C-alpha cells in the first residue's frame, strides 16, 4: 500500500494536479488510478433551474458531450454530467469544470461528485469510489469538501505529507491557507445541502439516496430526512398563512398577497392574489396552481392603510405553515419576523423534525412611496427578539435561516433591497388597500382560497 501511495503521489505531481496547498484526498486507491485514466468524456444528462449551461462557448442541450479537456460552464442553471465510467458530477450555478486531466477538475463554484471519478481543484484532489460528497471553492479562496456518505482520506502532497486525515460521512473538511479542519456537520448544514442546488430539480438515485439517509439517521436520530422519497405530495407548494402578534394591538391587519410562479428556473411576473383582512392570529390556506420554488410576497397594512412591513417566502415540497409576526411595540413597526416550515398534516403547525426557515425583514421608508426599500436582515443582533416571541413558534434566535432560493441568484432579496411599491408593478400591488375590497379571514383557520381563481378574478376586474 505504501508503494502504491508513493506511486500515486509522484504521478499526480507529474500530471500537474497538485497546486497551492497540494492536498490529496484518497478512498480506494486502486480504483482511483483506474478512473483517472478512464474519464474521457462527460454527457449532459440533466439541466435544472434554467438553460444557462455551456460546453466550451456553445450553449448545451441534453445529451451534448464534453470531450476530455473541454470545459462545462453554468450560469444560473445547474447540470448533471455523466462520465463514460458511469460516475456523475452535478455542477452548481456559476461554476466551471473541465473533463479529463484529473478526471473532473473544478475551477470555480461548486460540484457534487458521486462514483469512481477523481476530482480536483487548485488545492485538493479527491479520488473516491462509492462515495457522495460536495466540493466548493469559496470567494475567499477556502475550499470545502462535505462528505454525505462514505469515507475519504486526506493527505498533503507538500509540507506534512505523511500526515493523514479521515473524513467520514456527515463531516466536512475545510482547507485554509495553512491548515485543514475537519468537523461534524450540524443537522442544519446537512439539511441545507440536501435541500439546495445539489439535489433540487434532479432525478435522484434511490440507492445513493438511501445510503445518505442512513448516515443522516445515525447522526440525527428523531429528525425527518428532508428529501421526500416516494410519491410527491398533492399539497406541494400549498401554504397556510397566519398573521401573529404577541400582544394584539390592532383590531385587524390587511395582508396583501402576491405570487410569482417559477417555470424552468425563472420567476414569472408578480401577480396580485388579493387583500385579506386578518384578525390577529387568523390563518387562511392558499391552494391551486402553486408549486415548490414559487415565490410568495406579503405586504401588511394596518386599518388606516399604514404600511407595516413586507416579506417573501417560497413554496415547499409539502404544504407549508407560514407565520408573519408583527412586533408588539408600535415603535418597532416596519420590521417583521417570518417563520416557514412543512405542515404535512395541515393543522397549521410546523412539523417536528423538519426544516424551519426563520428570518426578519425591515422597511427603510422614503418620502416618495415608490422608493421605499425593504432589507432582509443577515441576523437578528440589533433586534429586541422578545417583541417577536409568540406562542407556538420557535424561540427567536440571533441567527436567521433562509431557503436557498432567497439567498442565491440574481433575484435574491437577501443580497439587494426590495422596493415593494416600484412603479412597474401591477396597479393592484401599489394601490391603497382600501381601494381593493379586503376578504375577511376566519380566525379558526378554515378560510381557503384558490390562488389561480383569485388572480383571474382581479385580472378580469382590471
């Protein structure tokens, strides 16, 4: 084994794979040498989130082939590449990967690797067999390898080359300029990966998914695996919406709901669903025409039509329970807390063990209404979180949790201010609420609205 390792190290250096920190990640060394020479082409077999995938400079379609030495590049889309030895790589948005050389060389962005293919970046080489992991090159130069199932061995090619690190399923390896850190993944981190670009929109291999689920169940007993296996829920994309306040200070609140459908990874124009008159703690359910990944926006107004705040959330794989919390101190109006989680039994409560998204938005008013801006906060450090602590919801934490759809991409509201009354919106979305007849929401939660019907109703009315 020692002579084989020496041989592999020597030849990887000869082939120019070892750059920068010069790390070697090895699992199944014999298979690594075989897959190294076997990878000569990659076929585009799936495209998710849009059509911005390229082979060299040519826009790619399904079944297009990248030969050895050619580059596969993504813009806002993700893609799955199947190599000629049946291994796969999923390339995330804004990423670049070259086929051949070390097998699959990531120059930018992030990739999921599964099967017998050697992968490398400027600082690490990963030779695996029967293992699923992700690799990401961060903007600050750090590189992160996250093992979802299986085990890898990390060894430096330079410096302390005799030292080895074992990275197992449920751990990640962070490669800095002068050190290698390995630590367990928190449940929230593991779930973020499973719900993010590497799995969303792709057809899954049940055998590999089962192995990942076994690792997840061992590490986090009692938590529900975040990827649904089996038939899709008929309630996917649906949601119930409640407006909450720790101490009810207002007789009612008007919630203006709008919808942006997502098709082929693109958001359609924002459409007015309706103005809904909510008693405090009232809840209503919205169904029909909704899909996971669709974006919903809520603008809140008090009875005098004063603007109380704005938020956005996305549809989930199961019906979601959404609560928008208004602070119970008038001086804090303009800031909202939004809590979203799956509600499979549709009782208005977030399911235990499932993913929960919990975040805050804040209005920055302007003398000209159309210039009013809303910021999605990166944390809750500056807030008095007790203002938003209502029964039945998780205790407000300093850290926030956003779904990937709100964090990434050109239309991410977290990275840019949102202007909820900009002049190019539908007239209903910028009108004073009193001019659009509000619909009363029953406080017992039995109000149900069909989104597509409501959209058509207001569209016909002009």
